[in-house]
């Protein structure tokens, strides 16, 4: 059992670390959120200011990243890379940040094992760990210096301690469960929903009547939550207006629009993301396991299924949608799937009066069948990231073929080249201006590499004017070069945001004078 767990954890770590240096050191803008988070953390090192002034992102993740960068700085001193803290963002900060995320992703796999073992036994825990370790969506987001995977870690840990509340009613578990829920909220605000876990565990483990649940355990949990949230977000109370305003900005953003990433009836969209991806079998097994456990042992089942349902309904109510919002649900699906495969094989063999050794083999076989596709997708994804990125090739083409000193308009998150040798205008979308404006301002070339255009084209009913402006712009320009990636279909299937992050086409147009 111990060896099997070690193997699962090692494989989980490898598929999360492999390819994490993508784009480096040439370019760091492949993910739309990474640079903002890395820059916030790096600024702590050279300014010494822990008050980040803005609360659109809670600061706990930045604090942990800053600690990792500090260790990397000290390592750099031993390698004679520098003697003083750099007052700029070192490209390898991205790599260090991605490794930190991969580490927390692997820790979440360990938590899934511990939780599965707690609700059924070691074999159920191993299956849960394998299901999460190979989960394609979890592997993808473990490659980024962003906070979604870390939120999933704190939420999973809050569930584990909440299950221990339900089983043992010890004060320490009340405190730890509340603390982890608070830390989840201090990492990303949506993680605060995890507070439902210790509260529900408290209700399930306390006798009803005469307000019996209104006891010390409840207040210890709430105290732990407040300590966790404010410990990871320490300036929220002192700067309450700014905190509330920035939180309101986040809620408003999710409730209104993000071009290409919004819609109604998002519960169907999120379900479609799951069921059209490499993770489809694992999601189905996990969902059935959650429901089956609820029917078989309703207290255990209710505690395990409560967060996924409440959280899923919450993110589905927002207009803006990203597949990364599903990450905190993944440990629960893995735990439910681990319980189902373990219990299902045991029930099946009991009908045929077969022994334990056979059950071990059948559980292992069933697990391999479920994880084979997502694990293969993860390996292909890692291999794709490890290759020279096609956007670097596009940047080399610009340096070799576009005359130095040319005026170039380029979209955000596009391609790396030496901007100092050109007059470069960075625009959010190439349609920020029309062709006449570009001509009037003397631009020579347009570089279009924002993968959102494919997403917008899938929603013409909302973006017909924007798409018409785009089509007019490119149809009246001359295509000079085109770089289109060809990742394996399984790599991008089911996760459209990944296509935007890593695989948008690069098209370079010349403007006729």
C-alpha cells in the first residue's frame, strides 16, 4: 500500500512539473493571469511592502509565492547570479511559481488519499489519489503560477478535517477545518464557500433539540475561519472600503461580461466542459460515487456532496465562466470515484463469493481504465509544452523579415521579439482601431495572436459587430506569415481556455499604404 501511494504521488508530481518552464526565458505572457500574480509577489521582495493596495485578488497566494522567490534569490546568490534582490521580475520567478503550484497540486492528491481512507479504507484512498493525480484539468492548472489549484488544496483539507469532525467531534478538527476554509477564501474568494463543510459536519455530529448545536465547536470553527481569512488577508479590516470595493468589482465582473467567456445557463456549459474532455469517465464515476455514498451512508455522503453542489450552483449563476473554476470540485469527484470503484468491486465479488486478492486486481484494473485517457492527455500536454513554442518561431520570423524601426501593432499575450528594435503598440484587441486609423498613424504591420477570436466566432449572436470589424481589418491587409499550432486533439478537447492560453494561431499582416 505504501509503495503504491509513493508511485501515485511521484507520477502526479512528474506530470505537473514536466513542461513547467514553457516559454521561458523568452516570454512570460502565455497565461492572462500569471503575470499579474507573479508581479505582485515579486514586488514584495524589492519593496518590502506586504500591503498590496488592491484586493481584487486576495494576497495569500502572493505571500507564498514571495517566500518561494526569496528562496530562489538566495539560491541565485550561491550561484553568483546577483548579490542584491533584483528590482524587476526575473523570468525564472514564473518557473518557481509554477513549481509551487505543482507542489500544492501533488499535496492535494495526498489529501484525496487521506480523505478516501477516512471514509472507507486505504484502497478507496489509493483510487481517489490516482483519479485526482491523473485528472487532466487538475494537471493543466498545476502548470500555472495561479491560485486555482491552491484553492482546491485548502478546500480538500477543510473537507478532510470536517469528516474528522463528523467522526470524532474533537475540538482540534473544528479549528483546523475552519482555518483551512478561511485560508481557501484568502487564496481566492470563491474558496470561502468551504466554510459550509465544518458547519455541516458540526450539525451532522451534534444532537438536535434545545439548540444543542450552538456549542463551543461552532465558535471554534468560526474563529478558525476568521483567523485563516484575515491571517492570509491581513489588511482587509484596516482598509475595509478598498477591500469591499475591490470585492464588489470582482463580483460585478463575473456578473456582467468578459468577451468570449460569458453565457447563460452555465451549469450546462460546465457540464459540457467535463463531459467532452479526457476527464469524462472520471467525472461520471465520481458523480455516481457521490450520489451512491449519499444513498448508502447519508451522513458521509451529504458531507462529501454538499460543497460540490453548492459551489457548482454558485459558479453557474455567474455570467462569466472559465473552466478553471471547476478545479476546487475535482478532489470531491476523485474521492467519490474512489469510494465507488472500491465499494462496487467488493459488492460484485460478494455476489460471486470471490476473495480479496481478486478484488485488489479488479479495483486496480478499473482504476487504470478510468485514468488511462486523462493520463495520456496529460503526458501529451506536457510534451507539447516542452517543445519550442510556435510563438517563439513567429517572433524569430519578425526579427528576420520585418525591417527594424517598423511600426507594429500587437495584441496582448502574443509573441516574443525584441520590441526595442521596433515601434510597438500593445493593444488589447486588434479591433481597438480600424484600418484607416492604423494607416493614418503610420503602422506597417499587425500581429494577431489572441486566441479569443476563435471563442468569439463561436458566439456570433453576441459579437457580430466585433467580428465584422475584425474581418474587415484582415481582409484589407496582406497576410505576410501564419503560424498555426497542431497539438494533438486530445490535448485541447473539452478545455477551450487552454486553447486560448497555449494554442492560438499567429497571423502577421502587412498594411497597405
